């Protein structure tokens, strides 16, 4: 297992390099000039040219990319043209908000998706099964930004039971910065009112992001449960007289978790991507809204850094998923 972990960590490096190179080329060849964005609307051509020279934008593209890699390897991601602060500091400030939103959405999608999918597989061809299948298709077909706006219209502006935007009410003091996760920090410090308000602000964005994940996990879980229930070992257990519940819990459901676990890992990256649109709608101060601001202002340093961080998180999560699969299925562990 240790050799597998080291090997996979090493393989992340060329993947991240390829992701950075592709993003770098798209930004540089896209026609936007970061020097003009930094200089502002009233800048003269001489000022823009001086900024281009200071940033090394007049150098050949291979030289620019190599310089960025060297600086990034030393933890220097440049200065944000939007906030005028080091990009690394901006990311550290905003990353906990995105992680908190993504983790809550992933937990919600996993619990509901596995529960609904398993019950649909056990009660195959029942009304519940057909309902889950129809709702799953609808969930996959629903655009996240549209669903977010609908939730706001109904629960914030109509019923007025959930907050419209942000992580906390306006003017409310955040909990002490221990992990950056408001739910965790408020619980650790005993600020239960802050925990409740932070939870309320999380509900709609987390539900929005988790919608497609619930549908995906439910579909894969249902298929895995149906296949496990029709397998030879399940038929044998039934033939020797084992009760149905004795077959479902230790055998069918455990073996059925391997496929959903894989999807959960893949969904983590998809949730981070969905956060780009969802965070903008809910004014959530995370990496998604930061990336949108960076794209609109041609803040190339911020775009490259956020891409690198998201790619690294996605790679690490996939390694953890593979290791979890090995714990659930000994056959997978033998191949590691």
C-alpha cells in the first residue's frame, strides 16, 4: 500500500504540469492582456508596455512558463491583479469556504444517494424504484445555476426561511480562525448561534451542488445492488437458507459500495467545478467566486494558481478513493 501511495503521488506531478501548460496556453493565446488589466482603463500604452516588461510578458512563451513553474515550486504564485495581494494568501483565505461547501455537499450526496440507490435496488421495479430512477434523470438534467436561482426564489424571497447569500449574516462576527471551516470552528469554540447561522447559509448552496451527485450515486448504487443480489454467492446463500437480511447487510451492500465509492471520489472534482457557478449565485467567498473574478479581470496568476490547487486536490482525493476501494475489496488491494 505504501509503494502504491508513493507511485500515485509521483504520477500526479506530470498530470499537474500538463494541466498547467494547457491552462497557460489558453490564457496566453486567448487575446486578453493581463498588463492592460493591471494598468487600468486610464493607462497609457507606455505604462502598459512597462508593466508587460516587468512581468516578463514580452518573453517567449516557453520562458514565461518555465519562470512560472520555478516561482510556483517555491510557493510564489505572483500577485493578483484583482485584489493586489499575493495569490497564495488569497487562496488560503478562500480555500476553507470552498472545502466546507464541497464536503457538506459530498456528505449529503453520499448519504442520500447510497440510501436511495440501495433501497431502489432492494425493492427493484417497485414504485419507489421507479420514482428514484425518474428523479435521478431529472437531477442529472438540471442545470446547477438554474436550480440555485429557483431555491433562492422559493426559500429566500418567497418563504423567507433561508438566507439569500454569504456564509454568515451581514455584520455577524465569524468564529475564531482555527480550521477556516465555520461549522467546525464554531462548534470547537462553543459558539452555537454562529454554527446555526453558518449551517443555514450552507443549506441552499450545498443542496444545489449535491443534486447531480445524489442522482449519480443513486444510479450506480442501484445497479451495483441489483447485480450483487443476482450474483452466484447471493444465490448460494439463499439456497442454504440464510435469511434475506443476513445476505443484504454483510454481503450484498458491502460489495455494492465499491462502485459508489469510486463515483464519490470523481464527484469531488465535479463539485469543486460546480462551485464556480454556485458560489457566484450565492455570493459564497470561495475559490469558485475568486476564479470567476480572476477570469473577468484577466488575472492570469490567480487563474493558474486556482487551477493548480483544484488539480492537486482532485488527484489526492482520487488516491484516497483507490485506497478505500482496496479496504472494501481485497481483490483491488492485491493489484496495488
